[in-house]
């Protein structure tokens, strides 16, 4: 896919703005190793997930499952729903998002603004994550309905395919020089779709998957967590796209460390979301001990703007026992040291 980095000067659909996201060098060691952030919040809707939303709809149309006037149904923590809302609006489909109150309130408001119908699986106002119940309801709603598609992101191969362009963008931008790809693992589509395609373009790189502590794809114990949109909570099935052969190492990062990292990174001028905080925490921890000249790329699933009520709200952080000036100070110190070498 040569020329993957170029975009026409004028486009006519929001979805034409998907992709070609920038790389930001966040940190560098004295030995020339660097941490580059693939800033996926520069996609429309502020997240990577619109890449796979479009791919899932393309696949449903190609299979003849979705025709003019059809309905899309998906269980979503918000970001997938935002992408599907945009594609549905552009192509004239109805879209029903099955959601819970664990999702960031701004994501839910934005989906509604874009024309989606929201169905709450648990409508008692609790913040509990209800992934399994959401998926059951979405499946039931689509069952037997004509011209209605449950896109089922956890089991849909098109989810991974939607991220193939990320691999092309990275290979082209870095001239094939990439040693470590690190990213959050929820459905697995983002990290494994990118990694699988990248393996066709370059060799000798490692894939590191990051999930919240409490998530179960890389082992237990299971407990609640607040990193939004990522991981596999207790009771949910590990997504079919989580490719354990591709992921060289699966690691866990707690909410305290992930959110402390978001808050420390914000003071460099960049707002990143909670799952990206976990990824960057792990990347920064590893960077100093990597062989000289290593290039590590972290996939940044979304920006921090959607988390002003949570990660960047001191009261909410304190109420949930997540505020840690020590953890924030540690990340800030590491960042200050590593940013001095750029
Ligand atoms: C903020 C955020 N981080 C991480 C992920 C996980 O990405 P994936 O489902 O591609 O593994 C998602 C997916 O919804 C997300 O919205």
C-alpha cells in the first residue's frame, strides 16, 4: 500500500479522514532507543475503533447481510459505537448501541448526538461493567430480524482487518525499522490486526499486549477495573481475535499506574485515555533497559478528552481510591529523564 500516508487535500465524507495518524516521539534513551506513540485519537471520533467499524460494515455489505435501510446492532463500551454511528449516518443505516453505565458518559452522549439509539443493559445507574450481558442482549435483539446485523466485534474477523492499514502506515513511516509493537488488548483486533499485517511487511519485531489488572486474557485473578474499553472482564469470553501466538508477551497494568501515567503524560502537553495510560506505563518501564537503538511503537487507542469526568477528575479519582501522587511522580520523573535525550 504505497502512499498510505497521503490524504487528498479535500475529502467529502468523514470516513475519508480515517487513518494516516501521526507518530509522536515521547521518550528517548541515551543509547538511542525511542518510544513512539501512534496517535489514533487523530481519527474521526477520537479513537482507533472507527477503523474496524468501517471494516465490519464493509464486510456485512459484501456478504449481503446488510442492505439499504438496514439496522446495525453492537454491544459497545463507546468507542466502537462512535465509529459505527458515523458509518451508519453516512450510509443511511439505523444503529442500536447496547451499552452500560461503565462507559464514559461523553462517549454515550456523542453516540446519541450522531444518531444512534442507546439501549442500556443495566439501567440502574451503576458503573458496573456488563460486557457479557450486553453481548447477550445485542445477539437476542438481532436474532431472526431481516436486514439486521449484530456486528459482534469480539468474534468478527473484519475487526482485525480494519487495522491492516495501521501496519502499512507504520512500515512506511519508519522505513521498516520497528522492533517492538505494544498495545492494549480488548477484542484483540487493534494489536493483533496490526501485528499480523506488519509481519507481512517487516521481520524480527515483538508484540507486547497490555490488559488491565483484573482482566483475564493473560490470566487471573479477576476483579473490577476502570480502564475503559479494554481487557476481558470476568464472565466475558476472550475475543477470537486475541492471537496468543502473535503476542510474545502479555502483561497487566493496574488502574492506579495507568491513570497516573495519563496524568503525568498530560503535563507534556498530550491527553491520552486510560487504556493508553496502561500501555505507556509499561513501555516507559521497559524503555531504559532495551538494546541500544530499539524502536518501540505504542498504539494509543484514544485521547484523554473523553475522561475528564474520571481519570482527570481529582474527586472521582479520590472517591475510587485511584489517586496516587507517588505513582504520578514516578512516571513524571521517568519521563523528564527520558525526554531530556530527545
Ligand atoms: C479506549 C480503548 N482502549 C483499548 C481498546 C482495545 O482495543 P481492541 O478491542 O482492538 O483490542 C478499546 C476497544 O474498544 C478501546 O476503546
